[in-house]
C-alpha cells in the first residue's frame, strides 16, 4: 500500500481499533481540530441539522467517543431529551463524561459502553441514530447497519457521517498526499503515535465508496437512502429512514 501499512486480518481489527482509540483518547479532540483544520465542527453541525432533533426525542449516538455529536444535539433541543452515547472504548467515554461535567450537562446524556454490532438497546426504541466517523472502524459494517435498523422506531432516522471518497481528480491527489504523508507525521509530532494515525488513514481508503455504502444501508432495510458529499466527498453524510 502507499503507506506501507499491512493488511489487517478481520479478527485482529477489533483489537487494533481498541488500541488505536485507547492511544488517541486524550488527544482526540485536539487532533480532530488539527487534522481537519476545524472542519469536523462544520461537518458535525451539518449532521445535526439534517437530523433535525426535537424536544423529548430519544436518540442514540453510536461510536459517540467523547460526545461531540451528542453535545451538539443537546444544544439544539431541551434537556427532556435522552441521548445515549455508545462507544466500545471506555477511555473515549471517560473523556466525554469529564466534558459533560465541565459543561454541566449531566442529566440528558447517558454514557454506555457497547459494540455497534451488538447494541444493548431494545427493538424499536430510538427516534434517531447517528454514527460519526465510527462506522469505518467497525469490523462487520453490515451487522452494525442491521442493529441500527433494529433499535430505531418506525419513522426513525439513521444518519452516518464518514470520511469518504473524493471524486475530483486534482483534489484527490492533494487529499491523498495530505492523508498519507501529512496526517501520520502530525500524529507522530503531536500525539507521539504515528501508527494509530496511519491506521486511521488506511481505514478511510478501504471504506466502501458512497454508492456502495448506500446500497449496504438499503440492504439493512432502510428506505429513502441518500447521501450528501461535503468537500467533494472528503466527507459524506448518508441517511435512511425506517418505515
Ligand atoms: N463520533 C465521535 C466523533 O465524531 O468525534 C468519535 C469518532 S472516533 C473517530 C471513532 C470511535 O468509534 C472511537 O471512539 C471508537 O472507540 C469507536 N468504535 C470503534 N469501533 C466501535 C464499535 N464496534 N462499536 C462502538 N464504537 C466503536
């Protein structure tokens, strides 16, 4: 591969993902800002505005990490809302819990350690499901999509924000250079961890392109599946409805 990163066996993936996020948890929010030039904030805002949250809704943010998406949802609705932040990595959740205490947001957020592939929530229990920069780390994406569909109520919305594939040739070259050369270098410089960031870049390259991912969402049972590219596909927001 361009980065020299070895192909990862499926059974090693969960372990590797676990290590990556344990290593990056404490620097995660700073690194997000550095690597996206702050753009991830706008992308998450776009995700939440598409979700169009309403007071009293019951929402599940999977791979919710340090709570970035959940805090934004809370900002747009009142505190009656229940937002579950589910993540497989307790270190990421712990950073999120600390942020919640600092912000005085202790009532509406529920932090739950759990796996996107086997959610510990009942069928038809959620009004909304979001997953931001998370699904490409999941070992069996199809399973995570079926689980998303299972936990949503009828009329519930699935929204996925993910780094995707750039389809404009010149921009693609610039983006490839940025991601394969600059990101691991910044990871090493700032977080002292080149490998974790190299893994993150490699996982973007392997993630299915927009149209294929849309088909996977439909295969999981979702209707009205569509996607929106941001910055020519650097990021895409896929959505679907459970009817
Ligand atoms: N959504 C947050 C955000 O946008 O800031 C965090 C995104 S972070 C890049 C990816 C997160 O996915 C990590 O916190 C990681 O622990 C979590 N993750 C990876 N595999 C997972 C799985 N199978 N189930 C739940 N969370 C998972």
